[in-house]
């Protein structure tokens, strides 16, 4: 409970200041009584210290947490996977100190397995009013041969659960369509990556009146802009011996390079701004221009 937490912090800090100034032994603060008796002869320094500490704790705005719930396309990566980068990694650095971005995305997860493995429950338990939950799934839901496969009916139901449990805590759910794979046809046009499951995300968002970031469409447009060859720069494509983690080279049309992850994160940020979701008011201030 935020009010109780702030009061406890205030008491501890007041006690510390009193000890330092008055050279007294620390009084015992019980859970039943949160009263700390003032010194017999308060000094101006003591009084001013209490005033500034109280002002800091009572005026400081609470931080908003943005939870990222998804799969490998958004997840933080281990060093052994670099330069593979989830778009949630650069997304973290867009915001000022009033925002905490908590990236809970995990490789290989679907709407179903993220819940079944207990990854969702800690998020639901810790949500508070005004927090955000950005949900992007589909890559591992749509493949029938995977253990994470989720039927269309199940996919809808799991998305609804994320929405319902987020709203129950007065937090804000945001649905994101699965980001596109790098796939071109023989004519050089971008192919549909997630025709069914991206559509399901759109349907659920519309039915539940949830903000929707159509990253599927936005990333396909980005791929078209780069073209079949240059779009490799956005994904984890490496020549042999280009990186020690992939001595034999690497070709990956699903996971991003550092550049690609930043570009995808920028697409999400642009939609947050365009839709006025509230987070745009907490972006880092621009760096001052050098004269």
C-alpha cells in the first residue's frame, strides 16, 4: 500500500536524521505505533531536515510501470545471442525517470504458455492503478507443430484474460499485433506473416475497446520501404566470422538486429504518440543542441 510505504520510509529517514543530529540512541518503532517522539530540544537543523524529507516523500510523484508481455521478438537477450535484440530492449530507454519499463517477454512463449509457466501471475499481482501492459503474441501461438500452439478460440480467450485482469487493477492494457517476419514474394512484395492471428488481435481489441498498435502492418510497411535485400539489416543476418557468437554466419527472418529492434520500437513509440495513450508525456527530454 503506497501510503503506508511512504510513511514507513519517512519514519526511518526521520529517525536517521534525529540520530545524526541529536546523538541519541535509536527509538524502537513498532508496527502498532508509528510515533517517533521528537527530541526535547529540537534544533533549527533538525526541524529543517524533517521539513525537506517530508516534502520530498510527499510531493514526489509515484512511478508508472509499463509491463512488456510477449515472446522472443520483444524479449531481453542473453549475451550469447547478441547481436539478436528484442525490440523491448531499446524501448526501455525512451522514457524519463517517472516510467519503469519492466520487460517480462520470454523467448518461445505464446499467450497460453506465458500463463501456464507462471510468467503472467507476478505481473497481475503487482499491477497498480495507472500502469500499462503491452501484450504482443502470435508467433508461437499460430504454429500447430509447436507445444505452444493455441487454437483461435483459445487465443481470443487468453487475450481477453490479459485484458480483464489488467483492468481489474485499474491498469491499462494495450494489444499489439505480432511483428512481421521478413518474407517477400518473387515480385519483391512483402508477404503476410500472421494473416489469422494478427486479425484476431484486431478483433479482440475492437470488441473490448482496447488500444491497438498494429505492429504487423507498420513493420510490413517498413520492410517494403527497405526492400528484399536491405531489409536484412533489420534482422539477425550475419556473414561467417562477422560475430563471435555466430562463427558460421546466421540468417534469421524473425529476430532483429540492434538496428531492427530500434526501428520496431520506434514504430511502437510513434503509435503511442499518435493515439495519445498517455506515455508520450513521459519521454526523455531532447538533448540540448551543441552550439
